[in-house]
């Protein structure tokens, strides 16, 4: 029986953690409606403007291995607050940028710092709860977080009605300041001093190597990363998908993002309802199969004469999102439970793989698959199918285990 205080935490903490997690999609999606105006001001092409996305993502990915281990050593709150403060400074720099090169420098700084809130906030969930309660909490975080990609470009479009494109980055700076205040006042420290790892470079690197060498972790991490990449490919290329392929305007991003985030919300709701009633293996398997089926439907719709028409053009990505969101909370908890003493390192390495994959997709893959709705659908399907295959590999490899999961990994001695 949960106490009233626990019930309050089950709603207050998800709201705070979702707000921190929303820094990521807000940093990516809010500037989308301003791309055309920014391109005109900087005299650059739409392909060059894609660097605004990829610079952030690649920087986030390169820094992501370090936020988690630092939180294992210093505590969750100092890393969250410090990262968001630097993010605020970077956002101000973006707003004041006179050219694309300067903007990209500050976008890199945004990416390097945002993980302090985005990554570490996921670890807080497992610090505070376990079992079905942890799954329900993670699902609620995802449900609230799922609103961000839908709301962010809409907010970006509305902000452009108030001023020129820098107002978008001033908004990010203000949101960061608000999050710092809320974390300082309302979020408890969830990683006590006695459980922290030594703040030693060798030990921090050692925890990352423990995760990296663990094959079961890779199977689950790539199942999650690839299945989400099939959805994120549409998010990362939204300016091209919405404006060029669908022929819509800067205030029309909601046409794409609302159905997709409705899918995320439905999937997260399913995950929360299944907690304690459906085994983790069954839930993840069913969810990834559903996501793959949604990707297949997306390909079929993309071959029709109405491929670039609504609602058919956005139905497939929404179906993919339902399956991905239903699987994601359980996949993350499975990875966290493999390393109970160094959860921060676990979530950092997973985020590193995910962001690096998404960054490469948005920069290297996007130019080859955004020529048509069908090419985009085929690329998305390939990623979702690869994620399902990694999960099937994990199921077969762990089928001999009584619980169906590998034993937790004990930390090695300090290097």
C-alpha cells in the first residue's frame, strides 16, 4: 500500500524529470519553424541548416558518456543543476549569434551541457523506485516528455509571430532558468554519499568500460536505440518532411508532431497499465512487433498515390511511436538493473549510442532518404526491424535464465 507522500512523489517527480528530459526535444524541435528565416539571414541552404540539428546531437552524444558517471560520483542534483546552467549560457549565445558558424559553436555547447538534465533525470527514477512502481513512473515521465516534440515546433512557430528567430533561443534560456529553480527547490538528492563511486578518472572510465564490455547490455541498448531511431529519423528531418515533402508551412509542424506524440502518449500509457500485470519480456516483444508492423504499414502507404497527403503521410510514424513508447520504459529499466551500483554509467552509455546513431541519421543518412516519402519510410523500417532483431537475439541468449535476464554486474575495483 503506497503512502500519500509516495503518491505525491509518483506525480511530482515525473513532472520535474519530464521537464528536464524535455530539454532535448525542445532544443531540437523548437527552432524548426525558424529554419527558413535563419537560412535567409545567414545566406545558407536548407541542407546547411540541418547542421543546426546534427551539431547539437553529435555534441550531446559525445558528452553523454560522462554525465552519468559524474552523477554516480558527485550526486544527481549537482550534475543536473550545473549542466542546465551551462545550457542557459549556450542558449543566450545562440540568440546573439551573427552567423551560422557562431550559432553552431553555441549549439555544440548546448549539446555538451543538456545531458546533465536529460540523462541523469532517467537515473533518478530507478534510484527512487523499483519493480512495477519504477515502470509506472518511467512511463509517466515518457508520457509527459512525449508532449515536447509536438508542442516545441508549435511554440517555435508562435514565437516567430512575436519576433525574429533569436526569440526561440531566448525562450530556451528562460526555460532552462525555470528548471534550475524547480530542481533546487523541489527535487531531492536520490544518490546518497555512501553509495557514490570515487571521483577518480580511472574509476569513472572503468565504470564506462564495464558497461561497454557487457554484451547483454549491447543487445538491449541497440534494440532500444534502433527502434527509436526509426521514429527519430522523421523528427530529425521534420523541416524537410513537413515543408518540402508535404508542402506545408512554418506553422504546420503540428500536423506531423501531434499524431506522432499521440502515439508516444498511447504507448507510454500502455506501458504504465501493463506494469505488474505483463512480464517485461512479453511487453517489450509485443511492443517492438507492433512498431515493426507500423513501419511496414508506413511503407505500404508510401507507395500509394496519396503518399504525400494527410492523414496517410503521418499515420505510419504515429504507429511506430506507439510501439517504441510502450517498449522504451522497460528497455531502459532492464539496462539500469544490469548495473545497480553504477546506473549513471549505464544510462550514459545507452544515451551515447542512441544520440550518436540519431546524429548520424540526421546528418549522414538524411540527404539520401529525404528525396521522397517512400525512401524515408524504407529507411525508418530498416531501423525498426533491426531493433526487433537485436531484442530477439537477447531473448534467445537469455532464455536459459530463470528470470529471463542476465545477472547484475558487480563493479570492479578502482583502477
